[in-house]
C-alpha cells in the first residue's frame, strides 16, 4: 500500500455518498478522481435497514445540509448502491486505471465487497467499537485501513486486538487519524495525534481529512502520513449531507500535486549535498585570498587576508591555521592564497 523509502502516499478520493444515488454522477466522480491523479476512489456500501433504526437522529451537520423533515433512514436509503451498481463502478474504475474502494457499514456489506474482490477494506470511524464487524473484517486477512475518529488510544488498541486476533496481522493495517466533524474546525484537527498513533502502535499511519481546504492533508504528509483520504464532489452546492465539506475537482487535483511534491521532497533524511547542488559549491562558497598586496615572506594576518568567492583555493575554515604563517610568494589583491 505504501513504500516508506520512496515516500509514496496512497491518496483516496472519497466520493462517499456524493453521487446522490445517481450512477451517472457516480461515474463522473470516478472520472474526476482519476483525472486528479488519486490512487483510489472510495464509495460507501450499506443496507439502510442494517445500518440505522428508523428513528435514528441525524447528525447536526446533516440537519443543515439536507431536508429537515427527512429522517436519517430516508436520507440514507436514497444513497444506497446495490450489487449491480458496485459491479458497474468497479468496471468503470478499471477502465480509468484507478482502484475501487468502498467502506462497508454492516456485515452484509462486508460480504458483498469481499465477494466482489475488493482489495483493501476501509473501516469507517463509526465502526471502531463494533466487535462483530471488526471480527469479520479481521477474518478476511485483507489489507485494512482503520479510521480512528472519535476514538481514544484504548479504543484503537481494542479494535486492533480484535482485527489481529481474528487473522489480520498489524503489518496489513494502516491507522488513519481522523476527526468526524464535517467540516472539522482547525483547532480540533490535533494532527500531532497521528504521530502518537505511529509511536504507540508502530504501524503505518495516515489522515482522513474533513477540514475545508487542502493544507491539512499536505501537512499530514510532511508529518509522515502514508495514506490520505479526502472527500470530493463535482459541485459543493449540490444537495446532500457531505458536499459542503468536500473538494471540487480542481482542488482535488491541486491537493494531489502538492502531496506528490511534498512526498518527493521528504527524501531519505541524510544531510549531504544533493546531486543538483554540488555544482554550486565552488560558486557559492569562498576561499582565502589576499585582501591587499602581500610581499613574499610577509606574515599572513587578519588585515591582509579575506574570504571571497569562488571556492577554488583554501577553505576559510582553515583561517586560524593560516594566520601567523609567512607568504611563500608575492600576492596581488584578490589572488588566491597558496601555501606551497
């Protein structure tokens, strides 16, 4: 999923339910994710009746972004994708050379995605305390991405215990730091908690970003994220629960470009001249030269020496060793000092 040495970041463009129940829109979301250069496009797989009770309340952000008199049950049912829709989207992803992913929200959905051959299982934050769900995914021994929104370290540890105990080793799992508020207030991001996850569990980490804008995802990559997940839509003004906190296609493209650049720029951490800058060393560094005419035999002092470009002679770090020695010949002003 990730290569630490090359700092390849796995970018998931989260379409989620932003298709509004329309397959034409879902296909366009795949097209936009592929055009932006994302590695995967992710949808959501659920059976409404298995996911929520008919009397379940909406989240605050859902109340403001959808019809107030519509229940969470009715809102979600319109966004459900059946098996045929999944197959069609997977084919569409293959044609556009982008990986199809979907988060399952119930046991039947896990079985559906497994039967369709989905390679990576993304566990949404809300399921981190769902033991039977976690056990079933753990039994698949697939690559797993676990979002940790709303969870503390003890809950993350408990979820990992279920996954590993069921058959998915830690090496198969990436932990995503996440905040589930849409959009996440900047003061609640707590991006340093991503490093805490890495330090605590010794596993690859990433960030599922619900903030407005792209800078926090980019910062997460600079801090070591190997996976980034970000919601996107074709148009933020569409009706639906998640559009408002999503990127539009050009913003998604800008985020991908920035992440690729940051990942490339992280390098191997060894402090040394890079191949591209070695040629600049003689130009930008200095040598010890005569500050004024110096006669043969004259003592070399602070007054008659200077450090000037280029670095074709004695390194000025030898300055103290040169002071007090005698000139072996006459030197003109600016002439490079030689000792033999």
